[in-house]
C-alpha cells in the first residue's frame, strides 16, 4: 500500500523511529510527528539498548544505530550485597542518555524528511491521515479513548527514577538495609558522565519510612525521599547527591490490549503494552514495534491488513517478554527475603528468575560466578576439572543436609506429603494461604509444563524461607536444568525428577 499522509502521536523513541522508517520507505508520503512537549524537555535519565535490539536496529537502519552506539557507554554488571561482590561481563549492553537518544532520533527523522510538530496536543480523531500511529506512552490518551480492550495491572512494589552526576563503573544491583526495611537499586552508567539510579522497595518499608505522606509540588521531585536515599546509598554514590527529574514513587503498570488497532489508528510501544523495567525497556519494545509495523505496511494491500499482520507478528514476542517481565517483577518485589544468600548464589537466582537464561549457558558465560555459587552450595572450594560433569549434573548429584538429616544427592528424596499447586503468583493472597497452611516438610507437585514448574519453584522458595521446612519440588526430566537452577539459587532443598 502507498499511504499519502501518516501522523504520529508522541515524540518519544518509538514515534520518532517509526516516522523515520516510514519516510525512508515512502519518500512521497507526508509524515508528521505531533509531540505536546518541546524538543529540549525530556524526563528520565539513561536508556539501555541490549545486543538483540542493536542487531534489529542494524538491519533496519544502520545509520541511526551507528550514532546511537557512538553516543552510548558499554558496561558490565555487578551485584553488591553488603560488600560481597560478583561481576558478570555484559559489555554488549550500552547506556545512552535519553536526551541524546531523542536528539539523535529527531535529527535522523528530520534528515529523512519527517516534519516534527512540537508544543501541541492532538488526538487521533482530529488528524487528516491515512494512518495514525499512537506512540503516546503508558498513559496513552489514544488508548483510553479508543476501542482497544485495554487492561492495566498495577504492581505491589514501589519504585522511583533518579540519577547521579557521575558514571558508575558497571551496572549495579545493590540492596541496602535501613531501620525501615530494605531498599534496592538498579543503577547503570550512560553517556554524558551520569548514571541512572532506580530504587525500589516494598509497600511496608515505604510506609514505615513515611514516604506515603510526602508532599510533592506539582512538576517537582520528592526531595524528602531523595535526601534519605542518598544517605542510605552513600557507599554506591560515593557521597554524591541523587538527581531528581519529576521523581516520585510509582507502582509499575503492566499494560495489555485485546486489540492494537482501531480503524486507521494503531498503537505502538508503551501505548499498546509495557514490560517491567527489570527485564527490558519500553524503548526496546517501541523501536522493535516500529520496525515490524513499517515492514507490514510495505507488504500489505490495506491498512486493515497491515495492522492485522503487525499485531500477529509482534504479539507473540511481546507476550513472551511480558511473561518474563512478570516473573522478574515478582522476584524483585520479594527480593528482601533472599538476602541470606551469598552474592554468587543470589546472582544465579537473579539470572534464572524468569527462566530466560539456562543454567548451563550462564555457566559458560560466567564460569567464575557459577563455580563460586556451586562452592557455596556444596560447602566446598575446589574448582572442577574440565573433564568433570556439567553444572546441572553436579548440582543434582551433590549431597545435602537439613537439620541433621543427610541426603546422598539432591534427588535422594524421602517420602514427603505432596502439595499440589497451580498458583500464578506465589506472593498473592492465595499464596499467603498456601504458605500459612504448611506445617512440615513438603513435596510440591503440579502440572509438568515449564511455566508451572517455574512457579512451583518460586512457591517452594517462599515456603522454605518463611516456614523453615524441608522443601522438595517435582518436575519432569526434560526440565532438570530448571530444577538444578532452583537448587543452586536456594529455591528448594531437593528435587524429584518424574
């Protein structure tokens, strides 16, 4: 199809990138971006671009990617638990200042011939265009006014975005215990000599600290929280202040839509779907949406066909990432309970939290971390020779002990009362009831599919930590790698391979 006019609502990364790709694909088409803010104002700090996203941008638009990579800062990843530090190489990830990211995308959009219209609020219904792309964010007015069957789920934990005036050496995950409870940061450096410093906590800690009563001026930041947190994280901050940018406590909103299009309007990025920040950014999803949408517009014979194909192509990938993000969000919201683990085992727990990183693969990319975790798990220090079995076999074969009872291996499971469970969220009210009912050692059973097993391991972890009982988990032989990861990361004591 050959559109004559395309209007884009929203001048964020997704909208700008879609506009550029459309103009490159259809030089004769009028492409206009409508952004209610001005070009020099942005909120947020740095944006991360992972290796997979970079590959997709390289295939779609190498010129833009070249400038983004040149402006970015590569970094590894560190977990710091009270001075117990482990590091994982991940230098394919780059951090880019959001201001620089937008400046690059604006420049490339205009270079392609896109018209950028700043400072005016427009709606889909008032625009004369063949195609309207709504890239107007998580609070999308287009989505709320249209027929998209939206669903918004609000998380239990709270978080705020802030920044620093210096670049951290690595991406850092670090918990800090205070008199009110635990706060944890996800922080990473980005270009321009600064770092993003995201901090989250649970609702009980947030309330005990009095942050629920903080008064924040319109358009301002929560200075009370910022001043408290810069003292709490003084070690990571090297005594430097935290920077605010309309910073206030939020609960993550997971957006889903039953339909991504309505007439000639199509949703893109956060307007259509969100995924928790601990797994991937809205920028990644939005820019990948833009690539797919433009490709389908070029192949289809009508707007309706293009939108249907775009949704069919993107929805499975988005659904997969949203499920990974849901599991990651639950892990972070329950993070304080794991602080008894040494950092290496906690890093294994972090990497395996959503089921996206197989244990054997992680052992290949970060052998020192996995070997340290295994030594802590086994209560030993030797590093195995290359001829010894892989990490999964070694974890399963390792002897175990629980309150004086010795087990020849982690699959040496005594007769235990079974507890069948098919919970979706082990930390829900239903999960509370299940955990409260456990009075002794238990074997968790349930469906044999992988999502059910991962959830069962999470429930086992909660029972093990809160009830202190011997906890075993049953799973199929095809998922023994997940069972081994559950053992190594402290989610269970023993496993039954069915």
